[in-house]
């Protein structure tokens, strides 16, 4: 497979359209036509990771964090970013970043954290909005089923853990073919009636072009009558953070002990311990202070994230225990998650997991 084909398969698995606007996800460097000999999965595509890719004959690095976060103005090797990218280019190694596309993925970063803690009844903490639309299309009743099949094949009609979802109702359509038309039925200059169905399907906004293309290819009419409606619904299966319930309530001290054990931690920065037991837990991997208010609103007793600033801890207000377990520590399972997913996706060539990524922060105890 060449790089272009591998990228297509990756983006069929992780929607880059669900990444945050500020992020720099996707193919950062590499020739799309080059044949891929192997994939190295890492947390950060540092220079030593590029060396590791060379050693294991992998010419594609799939990284969680993008090594290029803002526009590069030069490639002279004057800092760790330029040295890594320059070495990758010189070694003919492509770099592909996933980052917040995986943060927002239902089975992404925060799913991994919740799985580690054994949380049940999980829900998205900060569901994404404005990425769902409805297509309504009018079609002759006899052709409605064929059109539905085409829409489903293009990715329309998915709602949570269900697919091929649609709604239809019948009615009478009218039309008058004008000069220059080539009508499916009826005659030029005469108004006609037809028994039609309005077929409605929900879809994610990034699929719009391919869904409309499939609709027009499957539709018998020369001119297709359709509406696209932007929804304000929350998408409960895409968004940042997650929350769920522990199997049994734990005293705050026992909960902190559990977190230390599951995340191999020596230190946890946290707000005051609560008098009540911890049952509902919110999580947001990486820098997650933005989710504190949502975690409180969701009734969380504790909230795990990283990079919490001094004043952010005051937001707890004795309603919830805020725990800063560290940025890297909260994302430490990402490389393994991506390795497992990509190994299953690409069984015909080697997918390796980097051993070169470690926490850049050291603690003195």
C-alpha cells in the first residue's frame, strides 16, 4: 500500500473532522505516492523516535501529538521540532498526527482511561455540537429503497450504535418539465404528478459530499429535490472527556490509592478530599481544566485530568475532588491503544510501538 491508501484507511477509522479547530492533525510530511514498508506508533514524534523508525525500517510514524503545531518558517535544525522533522524528511519517513481526533473519538483517549478505572454507564463529558445534519430527499416511491441503500452505503443513517436509520413518508409531487429538460416521466410543458416518498437520514457533516454524490448517482430524476438541515443536537458519541461510575463507592483516600495504582503514580495534585464517598468519576486526558464545570454539572465526585492551574482548583467548591494526575500520565495508554487498532487495521505489514517516548517531566521525591 502507498501512503495515500494508508491515510485513507486511517481516516476511515478516525474522523479527522472531529478534531478541534486549533489542532494540526493529519499528514504532516511525506510523499503520498511512496510505498509504506512499516508503521511506528508513538506519543511524540521526537528525533529519537525518527531514529527508531529508521532502525526498524518503518517509513510512516503515526504520532498522537503533532510535532508541528504552528507553521514552520524554516527547517535548519535549530530546535527539537525542526531537528525531528528535518531528519524525517531526509530519511523519507512520513509523519501522521491524530491528537484531538482521538481525544474526541468514542473509543479514544478517554475511553482508555475509563476502562483502566473500570467505570460503567459511561457518557461523553463535553459532547460536540454542529457536526450533525439531516438530509431530506424526495424520490419516486418505487425507487425509495434503492436510494436508501445508496445513502446507507455512503455513511448516512448512523445514530450511535445503530446504522441504516431512516424515516420516510409518502406524498404527491408535482413538476413541469421545461424546454431543454430530459424528464424521467411526464412531458415538456405539462404539469405532472408523481407518488413520491420523502426519505430522511441523519449524517455527520464531514460525510456530506460523498452522501450527496451517492444520492445523485442513485436517484432517477434529472434534477433532485432535497433539503439539508443543520442540527443543533449534541452528538453523544463524539466529544472531549467522559464520565462514569465506579463498581463500588470508595472513600476519597482509597480512590486516590486506586488512581495511583492504575496510573503508576507517585504524586497526585488534588483539591480537598470530600466527606462523601467517590462514585461518579469524570476524566479528560491531557490539559482538561476546561471540563471542570461540566464534570460538576454531571454530578461527578472526582475529576481526573492534567495541567490544572492553581486557581482552577478553587472551582471544586467542595462539590467535587479535582485531581491533576499529569498531562503525560493521563495519556500514557494512547500509544498502546493506537498500536492495537492499527495492528488490526494493517495486518499485512509491520506495525511497531515506539519505546522512545517517556514522560519529559521528572519528579524529585
